[in-house]
């Protein structure tokens, strides 16, 4: 397993894309396409694995009750 604190360039590009599109999504000119891109990027297997591997270094996801 690689060190999650030293992500690959492709993973850094995916994480950067998430950040840029979230910023755009919440901007005055935000568009639905930004939400779609963010949701797809979050669902990416490499991104999911990185989040899991980071463990306690990232905030815990809220549990949804229902």
C-alpha cells in the first residue's frame, strides 16, 4: 500500500478537481455540472480508497439516520 500522505499525481488531480468544482458550485455562478463532477469524483474508487486510507487524518463522515 502506498502512503496516503503522498498521493499520486492522478489522485492529486482528482482531489484538486473536487476542490475547484465545489468552489464553483457554491459561487454566485454555480452550475449543476459542478455538482455532477463533484459527485462523480467522490465516487471514484481511487478517491474512496484514499479517504479510507487517510483514516483519522480526515474528518469523520456524519452518519445518516433514517
